[in-house]
């Protein structure tokens, strides 16, 4: 008769733990969305300030210094790893890992299938040998402001500056409305 309670506990605990896991993932998603929003607006403000002051040439030096600093500040503030990545990166430090690459490909397929670029987000609990992480990504659209440094017709002095800072740059040739990359957020799952 021991079997019955054990079975009952099992039957009950599986859906309960699934539910708890879903709730935790949802909570993470909400926090990650807030962090991404603040990260995005800080980056855009910094870029617009720099462009106003010195145009694209000066702004490259600013981006080089400021983008990683803002990412580090946001990571600390929200207690999550937060950054940017892309299938074609400018800074090799932003290169996508396997999970990020597959999500970026999924975003491209969803965009091709007619989904709005602003809707492209994805979140998942990811298990690896190193542990378990809650992760989320959100696509970054290419808008007009981006084209002077990521578009197809880059002014020569701007290109020279890009080459100087980023000899392995792959982040040009983007068109208006393309997925430029994505915000990427990750938090370790500790309660296991
Ligand atoms: C003044 C030139 C300039 C403009 C304009 C610009 N970027 Fe960038 N972008 C850079 C530089 C420089 C980096 C590398 C930053 C670093 O070292 O982390 C970069 C990196 C990125 C990355 C991180 C992935 C990677 O390639 O390393 C994304 C995503 C990105 N930019 C998106 C955008 C978007 C979206 C816009 C328009 C809203 C934009 N950028 C406008 C210069 C620019």
C-alpha cells in the first residue's frame, strides 16, 4: 500500500513543479523585458548624443567605449547577464553562442513568415553541463539612424574608422527593417 501515496505524490508534484517553473519563467521574462527596455533606451540616448556632437566618425569611438559599459551597468543593476548579439557582429566579443544563433535564425524565419519585427522575442530555460539558465532574446530592428554605420553605403572616413577599431567587422550591408541583431539576457537558476 506504499505505492498509492507515492503515485499520488508523483502525479500531483509533476504538474505542480511544472506550474512553478512556468511562473518563474514568466517572472524572469517580465524582469528581462524591463532590463532590455532600459538598456535599449540608454544605448539610443548615448548614440544620439554622440551623433549630435560629432557625427558617425566620432560616434564609433563612443560606441566602442560606451556600449560595453552600459551593458555592464545594466547587468549589475538587474542581476542578469545582458548584452547584444547578431549573426553578423561588429565586435567579436558579441558573437552569438549556439543557443543565440538558433534563436536569431528562428527570428529571421518568423520575420520571413510575416511576423512583425517588434514582436520577435523568445524565452526558454536552457540546460547545459554548466548548469541551468533562464534566457531571453528580443530582436533589434535596423532603423534609419543605424544605416550610416551598418548600412550598404558607408562614408569612406566612417569605414576607415570602423576598420581601425573592428578589423573583423561583419556588421555592414543591413537594410531598413532588417534584423540587425538582438538583445540577449541570461540568468542562472539557483533554486535546484
Ligand atoms: C556611429 C556608428 C553607429 C551607429 C549609427 C550605430 N551603430 Fe551599432 N555598432 C557600432 C559600433 C562601433 C558597434 C560595436 C560596439 C562594441 O564594441 O560593443 C556596434 C554594435 C552594434 C550591435 C552589437 C552587435 C555587434 O555587431 O557587435 C548591435 C546589435 C548594433 N550595433 C545595432 C545598432 C542599431 C540597431 C543601430 C541604430 C539604432 C546602430 N547600431 C547604430 C556603431 C554604430
